[in-house]
C-alpha cells in the first residue's frame, strides 16, 4: 500500500492526475483537437493555397493558440495532452520514417517544454490565468507569446524540418519567419478568444473582466 501510494504521489508530482476523470477528459480533448486543426489546415485546398511554403506553414496557425489557451486555463498538469497532440499531428501530417522518428519526438518534447515555460512565466508575472485585465499583463502576454513560445518553436521546428529534408536549406529563413509569424498570430487571435469564452463560466472573475475591461484599461492608458 505504501509503495502504491508513493507511486501515485510521483505521478501527481509529474502532473499525471490519473485518478481525476476531468484530467483524462481534458487531456483527451487537447490531444484530439490539435491534430484535427492541423489536419484541416494542411488538407484544405483553400487554406493550403495561401500557405507560405505549402503545406508546411500557414499565415495563421490556430493550433498553437489552442494549446496555449488550454494550458493557461486548465493548468500545467495537462502537458500530456500537448505532448500527445503534437506527436499525433506530426505523424499524421508528415511521413516520418523510423530513422527520423526520434527527431519528431524531440520536436514534440521541445514544443511541450516551451509552452509550459511560457505559461509559467505569464502566470508568475501576472498572478492570473487571464492576463488581459491590465495593460501590463497584455504586454507580458504578447512578449512571451512572440519570444517565449513562437520564436523557439519556430527555430527548432525549422531545424527539424531541414534535417528531415522536408524544407531545403535555402528556404530556412523563409520557413522560420513564416512559422514564427503563424504561431504568434495564432496565439494572439485564438488564445484570448478561448479564455474569454471560459471566463463567462468562472464565478471568481469580475463581471467587467475580459475584452470590455481590457478596452477600458487601454483607454485609461491613452488619456
């Protein structure tokens, strides 16, 4: 019994709340919706026709905003959903050979870690999971989104694509730039929208929170 209790304590310490049905449900939701978004982007002809380097990059990559919002709202313990979703999406969208599987796994681990670190920084600096109630919180959110998530993910992902010969070395800068911009816009557009939708269900937030309060903060700063 002691060994079993210690085992579950270790799992809980790693964020694996296997006894919590809500945790299972949320991990499942994250790991299914992200690959679905990626698949729709890369297989929709109307969308793929406007990609920078078809079918690898999109001007807006909403999947990143989805992952970021779920971690902010549901917490770090849902990291397994991020990992599974990213890995499944990679295996679905691109033909990974067994010899290059480790590269896909490394890229998935990198995406998971950078998302966790960025969420940690935002929640640590703003002391909230809804960083849009104050102008300085919004600035922190934007800065971390551009530099703490999109930038390292784009760089490591582009290196991985170049190594796997999905992207020629001559297109490295263009791929990296497009990836960075797509992820950044995806976070800036989708993450606030999802969090505002969740905000309506949270009783501990003030009624004026969300987009309206953010606008009021901007007006005060501009005066």
